[in-house]
C-alpha cells in the first residue's frame, strides 16, 4: 500500500463515491466478492453487540423476479444476479432498526469495494413483508423489510446520480448548538 | 494509487477493521478530518433522498462533559475532544431510524479513515433525549438520540475488541431460504 495520506484520501473517496445502482449487467457476483460482503456484514457493530440479523443470499432467478414483483421499490431485483435479504430478529425496537441501517450501509460499501453496484429494496407496506417472508421461508415472528440487490452496474447507469442532489453543508450541520453557525 | 486488486483489499480491510473506541487522547480532531467526516455524512443515502438529519458539531469541553453525564451510555463523551450529535427530523418512522443508522456508520468510517476512533452515545430512555436536546438547543419536535464521540484512541484502547465476539457466518447467513445451507 501507498503512504498513509494517500490511503486516507482513497478511503474517503471510497465513502464519498457510493451511489445506488438500479440496473445491472447479467454478470454474476464473484464468490470472493460475496465472501467479503458477508464477512463485512458479519463484523458489523450493533447495539449491545446483539447482532440481531440473519442474511439470506438469493441467487435463484425465479425467486429474485418474484421478490421484485412484490413491490415497485424492489423492482431493481429483477435485473440483479444476487440479492441479500436482511431478516431481523423481530424485536422491532429502535436499536434494531438502527442496526439494520448500519449493516445495510456496510453491505453496499463492501460491494462497492469490489466494483459492484447495489440498491436497497423495501418491503414495508401493504403486506409486502408477508409476501417476501413467504417466498424465503422466513418465520412470522421475524422482521423482513429489506433486500439489497447486488451486481455489476449496467453501462447506462454507471454515471447515474440521484435525481435530487444532497443538501448543502449549511443546511445539515451547525457548530455547538442546533441554531449555531455553519461549519462550512 | 496501487492496482485495483490491492485497492479492493485495502477497502475491505478498512471496513473490517472498524472498532468502537471508548477512551481518547487529549489531541484535537484536525479540521481537515472534520471536514471529510461532515462531507461523508452529507453525501449519505437516505430513503427517498429525504436526508432527514442535522448534525451538531460539539467541541466545547463543558458541553461534552454535561452530555456524558446524561446517560452512562454516553459516558465516553467525557474523554472525547469532539462529538457529532445527530438531530433527526422527527417523523419517527422506520425509514428515519434506518437512515440514522446508515449515516452513523458512515461518520464512524470517515473518522477511521483519518485514524480517529469513535463510539456511539445513546439518549433513548428516561428523558435522556430531553436533557440532551436542552443542552444543544434542539427544538422539541426534533429527535435526538445519538451523539458520536470522535478522537484519537487512547493507547490502552488501541487493541480493544468487543467483549463478546461476532456470531459465526453459519449463525447469521444462509443460501436461498431462511433455513437454507450456510454459505461458509
């Protein structure tokens, strides 16, 4: 590896460059990449180190297509060669939801480290969670509301950016107090 | 930068190496590091790109000490030179909590890219949130339950590991279905 300053800059660039990918090539996710993604997920921090999750790796085309059909917000699974469904223990407390966000971000970053795109699919409303749970054999007492599609970005999406941009630093940060000056 | 395979390996190592730091040296957080941390937070993805957060950067020793005294789970703020409080819009829906976890993970990773340790402090129970909001001038309708302490790790904590380890891959992952075989 190069010098520490270069490494720091690369790691920050890596964090800054994460984008959602909603369309994928047909190429499979390499086994080595999947192993790294699962290991990064496994080592995720969680409240009280509860690790309140179980990850289901889905590579069956028919299952991915059926999940994609459950909810328009999971439609991107239809072009993904792989998805990871997050099954949470089901305590439904704040910490569990918070930890679900943490592990999801890490899964997306680990995929990006391998040049893979990813997108979060949601099964939150209108019985979508029950439909997704039935497809994956998830017990009723568990929570399933997230499946992350993973694959190589289709060429046309490689430069896709969010439709709306991000808020400015002045809009989202302040020094000292809620109504304090901007750090910008 | 080095070749792509080396870069991928470094980024995965980076993700795997994140640890909570609960004790800090007295050294301040450099301005350049703080700027990167805030920029990484600013670019975080969120449900529907709502960006439902406001970050308060706290460097005042007295305020940090008072926050640390609110809750034992925020006690590590007492040795931190800086903390970032996450003020959420206050919709209190699943997506907002989930997004809070995502941006928290990114803040901790951006700090780690600069060699800085971090730890999540909680203000969830027993009116701790109201006490923390009063200290930071946060409006009642907003949600404040997280402050992340950031600083250089004190020497004795540099090799600190979680008291309990992580679950094995077989315990947290399966192929195809909830009761499917382990990917290990």
